[in-house]
């Protein structure tokens, strides 16, 4: 099990990095990314808390742990610069908080994130066919999420991703211990969104490839 979208108490999660990783390890996870909510005001601060430290915590738990960010409610015109700043400060994975239908995310966020070439566009809501096509061309992964609310549009995302060949990943968007769902629950959510067993395996392979890319 790999989860590339999680939060600690450095943003709105309930656990510190060490406890989050430990609980994920005990739950059977083998890799994860810590991606606390970030914008221009806290990118450097967040990554200063994680870069290097996550390797030590991961090694202690026999896991690979990535230091990342989830750029959240960043105005679309500033996303590319924020993503570059995150990379410059050591981010191994960049997620952008997509246009979920349960939050007032600015229109154009999905397109700006894809154009910036981030790693994952999380819970992209009622993403357009044009943006899915662009994601396929640029290799940006679209997220299928197990998180309540954000998951309401999973079926729409799956349908367009499969139609246009965009890559999918399956994440939990974990904020608390109970969000670290089992591989079987993750599988059932994906099946409910219309994915086949083979497509689920491919999504998990996509997550593995992101981890390998980040860790060299």
C-alpha cells in the first residue's frame, strides 16, 4: 500500500510525522508522502521540518517516506511559481489541491496545476475533458481519493482518465489515524468508481513509479 497524500499537525492533520509514519507502517503501508497544505507563506517552513527527517523516520519503520506539499487554494496564476519554490526547497513530491466540489477552490486551478507539471492533481472534482487530455500529455497523475466529500466525483475522474489515457493514483488524503484505510478498502473505493482490477494495479504501479522517481 502506498499513500502519496497525507497531512500532519504541521497543517490540519492530527498527528506528528513520526506517529503518522509509524501508524501507516503498522497498517501495512510500505511507502507514503507527507504533503501538508502549503501556499507562498509556508512552503519553506514546511519543507524545513521534513526534508531529511522523513528519511530517518522512514528507515526506522522500514518504509520510504517522501517530503512533499499540497499546494492548497493557491491562486492559479501563482501555482507554477509555488511549485518551483517547493522544488527549490527540497520537495520530493508536489500535489495540488484540485477543484473538489466540496470546497471553494478557484476555477482554473486544475489547468494551472497541470500546466505547471506537478506530480499529482488531487481530487480534481468535475475536471474537464480538455484538462484530462492535457494531464495525459504532461504525465500528471489524477487522484482517486478515499476521503469523504472529495470522493463524490471519483467516477467522473475515472471515466475521463480512462477515455483519454491519463494516469491515476489512489490516495487517502489522510488527516487522522482512521483515514489510513486498508488496501482492501482502497480497492473497493476504486471499484466503486468504475475501475477494473487491472486498472487498480496500474494505479498502484503509478504510485510506485512516483516514489522511485523521487528517491532516484
